C-alpha cells in the first residue's frame, strides 16, 4: 500500500506567510485518512537566503563549469566556490527546517508522522503557485530522513483530469528532441536512451519547429524527452531546439495538447532552469513532468538520467525512481554542490503516476492473493488460532466466555411454563400458618396424601428427611414405602470426607432404594448454576448412595409413562459435558453432566402453595398426570437459593432449589420427547476449525481494502455478524476466542501483509 500526502500552501514568504491545508489518503482512493489546517509564518530571512543561494552562490559556481577551455580559471578559485556553495546549502537547509518547525505547523507535522509508516511508499504533493516555494529544497525537510520511500511532487492550485486515450503499444514510444548542443554533451543522453528495454525511439536532432509540431500531431507518444539548453525568464520557460531557434511551451501548445489527448504521460527535460517549462506544461494538463530546477552540469544531468531510466525501467514507481536517482547524485556533490536538489517532479493531481509496465500496456495488477500472501494468511491464522486455543485451554478466557453465554441466555425469549410440571412451594406464609419450621413429618404426609389422590405421574419431595421430625415420622416412612412414585432426596458429602459431617445426608429410611435420588447441584467457579447432573457414583462411605439425580428420577418416570426408555435418552440423545470441553476448562466434571438449558427465567411451571394443598384449595386436574415437585421457597432459615445466568435479569435475581430442579426435569423431558435440542459444545477440534474459519474471513478486508477506516468498519461488521450467528444458531460457539483472533488480526495483520509484499 502507498499513500499520498497533499499539502496546499496559499500566501507568500515575505509578508503574509502561508495558510496550510493537509490531506492524507491512500493511493487511488478518495476518502481521507487525515485532514488538518495550519499556518507557516512569513520568513523574510529564508526568502533572502533562498535568493542569495541560487542567484549569487550557485549560479556563479554553475557558470564556471561552462567557461570555454580557452579561458583560464584556477582550481583554488573553483574549490572556494564549491565550499562557499556547500556552506550556503547547509545554511539554507537549516533555515528551511527551522521554518517548518514553527508552532503553527506542528500539528500538521505530527499528523503526517502519525499516519505514515516507515516502510511504505509515499507521494508528497505540494500545491502552490508561489515560485519561491518551488525553489526551496523541500527534499531536505527532516521528515524525509525518517521516510526513505517518500518523494515530493509539485502541483499548481488549478488542475483537471486530462482527456486522453489509452495507448496499447507493445513498446514505450519516446520522442527524443536533441536541441542546441553547444557546450554540452548530448550524445551520452542518446546512448542512455538507446539502452532502454522495450522502447521505440524517434530522434529529432536540432530540429526545426515544424518537425516537432508534426510529430506531436501525427503519432502517439508515451514520453517526450528533451536534452539541450533551456531557461526560465519572467515565468516563461523556453528551449533551444537548434543553434538559431528557441521555443516556448505556448508556441507548441496545440501540438502538446494533441499529444496529451493521444496518451502522452511524461515529459523529461534534462536541461537547465526548467521550472518555467514545468509550469507551462502543467497548465496543458500533462500528467507528469521531470525538470531541473536550476543550471545543471552535464555530468549531473547524465548521471541522473542514467540512474532514473534504469530504475524506472526495472519497474520501480516514478517517484521512487526519481528519489533514488536524485540521492545517487550525492556522490558528485564534492564537485557539484546541490546536485541532489535539482531534479523536480511536477504532477497532475488527478492522475496516478504510471509505471514502466503501464506504459507498455501491461495492466496494473489488481489486489490478489499471491502464493506468498496466501502462505502468510494461512500461517498467521494457524498461529493466532493456536495461540488463542492455548490461552483458552489454561482457563484464562473461561470467565469471559461464561459471561457471554449468560448474555445469550438472557437475550432469548422465555418459553411458556411447562404444563407437565407443578411446583408446590413451602412459603414463609405456610411456615407462619402452620407454626412449623421445619415442617413436621405429619404435615408432609398430609400433603403427599392430598396430592396422590389426584394421580400424578410422580411426586418429587425436595425436602430432606434424614432425621425424624415428629409427630408423624413412622407414618410418613410407611407411606413412602407403599408409594414408590414418590422420589425422595439425599445429599452427597465431600468426596474426601474426614468426619461424619462430611459424609452427606441420608434419605428417609422408609423410601425404597429405587425412589431415592441425590439433589446436589453443581456450581461454576462464579457460583452460578449452568450444569445439570444426570447420575454419579457415590463414594462407599457416603450416607447418600443414590446414583441418579432428583431431576433424572422424575423425568425418567414421566418418560417411562410415555413408553420411552430412560437409557435410550442418556446414551443416544445426551452429550456428556467434561472438562476441557467448550468454554469449560477448569471444572469438576465428576459424574455424568450436561449443560442446563433453562426453560424460563421467571416461571418454569405452575405453582401452588403448601397451604393450598393441605386445605385442598385447588382444581383437581392441576395435578393429574403431572410431575409434582415440593420444596422450600423461603429465605428465613437455611435458604435453598442459587445464582443463575439470569441473576442480572431485572425480574429474576435468584432461583430456589426446587425451581432449579424443575428446570432440569423440564429439560430432560423435552429432550426425551425430542421437543428441543440439547445445548452442547463442538469438540475441541471443531472449535479450532470454527475459529480458523473466522480468522480467514477476517483477512478479507485486509487483503482487498486499502483504507484503514474501511478495514475497521468491515471488522466491526464481521464481529456483529459473528455475534448474531452465535445468538441465532449456536450460543455455545467460541465467540470470545473468535473475537480475540479477529482483534489480533486487525492489529498485526496489516504489517504482516506489508512484509509479505516486500518479500514478493
């Protein structure tokens, strides 16, 4: 990628100073990366220094090289002129940089340095009609020391896109005008041009005006080259076409306009004092002109032409070829000071400078994924994906991923309460009404009898009865023994129990073994319930020897009533959750567990109070053929309360244990009846492939969009699409790792791509 830095300067150096406008954009694009306004103050001292250097110092030295052989000039005098010119150039350079460090210009300088990268091609284009500014050696601005692939071109304030046709020549067609050669060596330029590859040259040796005019009208030219004498006087540039005749650009304007219409792209005037010529050609809308801004010694002119043509023909950009050829002249500055200041580009801003390949009809390649770029793409995506997957495996991303999962659950609409379930709540009002806390075995027995007479499929007693709570304990145990449809609970203790208190809590002694279940609920490290235990193997010493969870026992009874085998549900329809699966990297994965897919954040089933059951204050059909769960919903003593993914939900701050078990029971029944799909993770390699594919999609804006702003917009769209894809189709997908990979690519991929382009 390359950039264009446009600096517009309006004013004068002596009195007003300059109003400055800056615009930075990517080559070939109209959107701006940066715009700034600023000022440069008047600087009469710089103006005087400029006039003194070129007119008094440089011209005296340059004129000495053109003294005829018969005249004598001492070497010591010549050396003194060289040293004086060198010192003057140092002073002018320092004055220029001091001026450009003005406070009013600082914001523009900072903006340029922030937007440009050290290794990218940059065209500086200075718009001004002030001739003093055009004579200043802007190449010595210290910004060009840092940006070695930047070069300056000049433009006047007014311009328009030239109307021209596209030449389809197999060679670069060059019209070579060899003008008045008195006192200069033109043959060297001729030989240099003849050495170029893929050129069709026509030499006009000291021609007359009509010959030049005819060639401009009759044929298509890509480049016009002039070698000979030229000068600028009163803003008008003229060339000596032979020993007797001189021409201004205006005297060839119609022919030059026709040549531009027929595809002329570049004019090179390897002659003295060419700024006037460049301005005149610019007004004809010629795309590019290269001139020498002052008197130019033969050796300097030849060396620049040789180096520039070689680099340009090798495929380097016009601006880079000029900069490198210009800087190569530094080797001559012990004899010819300021040689590197002489070559100047004038540029029509509406035109992108051509390459040598453009001139011979080879189309400029559109952005494409070359083999090197593709390998960088592939390797970088694999590296970033592997890095993120490695970080994920350490559990570092687990808190963020859990929050993202909770967010998606909260965004889902609630389902209707499950019509197959009823929750009997033991409320604060019930405790006060019956004046029992905990409630007695007799009261529980009464509730079970009143429920059972309405023929529910199963009753789940989510109330511990590990010790007698008389009156009524013996009667309750007998009733439990006679009614195996009542599921009771016990609780696992600590797996590495050291005391009896760590061995768990026993089930009611009258409950049959097949009706016993554990009601342990697994919590994540942040104490939120997101997982559901199906079955587990108790330790030998545990007081609770049940193998199936409370919700499993209830759901399996319902499925059995529908002729569905619980074993087929477990082994054929459930996907076991283990450690190092999905976003779970650091959890206790003992037992067979799955993700808990909450049915509702507010109400999972119909609800009725214990007092209503005791007093038979309900419709009989409410309990018929249902799963009935009985449990506490109080917070006064030993509250059975849990945090859920909906804890931040405005209407649901917590859930009671009996409600959690109802959620779990509802999920198992729905999976068994094939009413819903279980929430499950991709295998670890599936997550890796998914993240890798996301990383590939993130490369698209980097490869095909040059604008950093557009890249950022597309990256944002990429993340939004990723978010909604997860929300709509797969809320367990690795969203956070994918976003992290996309962010890494956004930060590092552009520089990696530039490196791959450099390798190409």
